[in-house]
C-alpha cells in the first residue's frame, strides 16, 4: 500500500473511479457536464479496501457492477475510513445539517476484468479508454519531476495503483537532442497518478513500455531518467516497475436511479442509459 493521497491508501478507489468517469466521458463525446464519480464511496461501501490497508480496484469494479456508484458530488473525498456504510456514505447534503439524499443516480458497469502485457493494454485502451494498473511505487517514482522514465527492477513489488490513459513515442533522435537530452524513438505509457498537480508532469508521468530494450542507464540501484550516463543491458519489461503485469478495466453501462437499486423510497423510476444528456 502507498498512501500520499491525503494520508489515505485510496489509490485503488481513485483509479477505479477515474477510469469509469473517463470512459463515461468518452462514451458521451466529452459533452458538459463531465462525469466525476465518488472514490470516497468506494472506500466506505465497496468492500474493496480501506485507507488503512489499501485495496483492490477489481473488487471496486465488482461492487459497481452489482450496486452502482454515485457521483462525486454525493460523497466528496475526505480521505478517511468511516466506521460503517450508512445512508450518509451513499449520498448526503449538509445544509443546514448533514442528511441522506435519496434522489440521485448510480452508475453501473456491464463488464469488468483484467489485462496484462503491452499488446492487451493497448488494445483495451484503444477500444474503450483508460485502464487501472499496479506499479512499484519506488523512491524514484516519488521523486519524479518529468521526462520519460525508466527504472530497472528485476522483481518489482506492486504497491500502488495508477491510471494508464494512453501511449506515445519520443521524437526521432535528431529532434530529441533538443528536448532535455532524451533518447529518440522511445515508446512510453502516459500514466496519471493521484498525487496531485505538483507531482511529475502536472500529475502525469511518462514511463517506458516493455518495448524499451535500449541499454540500461543509471546507477546500480536502477533509478534513471532516459538520457543519464552509464549503460548496461536487460530486457525492456524490467524497466517499467511492473506496470504491465496487473491491469484492469470496467465498462460503464447505465445510470440507474438509486431508488431502483434499493437505496431510496422512489421505487419504479426509469433507468437512464448513457447518452449525451446523461447524468454526471
């Protein structure tokens, strides 16, 4: 478990919520208002994990498939483990005092599962959008400030969940010489972390894919940005901290009134499928 997210090991919940929201927004063509889903609700109610122990995003996806997840405005992130999943942890308002809200929608999913390896990851991202992946949250990752990153670890220990939103390739070598001394033609994943704007490249990281088979660069500990000095050799999959070994996804299905799922008094309300006018 790794927990710079307000002192709460909630990376798994943020990863699941952000992947689902991204995929909803892609399905809707990016129209306003954008969807944002409640990571706090997943911490409180999904059974997928906690702030104290960390968790599993696949368990969160399973919960959403069965119970749905409310919008973030129902239960904003407060970085704590509530003692129980009460009606307040599903949806609430606090003016003039905190009380449960029952008239709100919950997003469900039609499918969830795991992928691994560069080709499966690319296929899923291309077809349906971002995915969640585990990563070894090394000291080098914590200290990352920018550039295409490679760090050698023969046996990475996955301890943190991030979102992989796409991939790219650095400019050709002759052009790359003008860009922070990075090597040209290096394929990288575009990784979104949940540590805020100040980390990395405005909250994002570029991390080499397993196609990276260029000579190992860096110290004996393996921390390196591409473009550093010394060389060695190894296979490309040893340079991205286990990112391609534990990935998962879920496919948004529809917005369902909470009452229809047993969370409110208004039984019989109509289900609203995702559309350009769907609820966020």
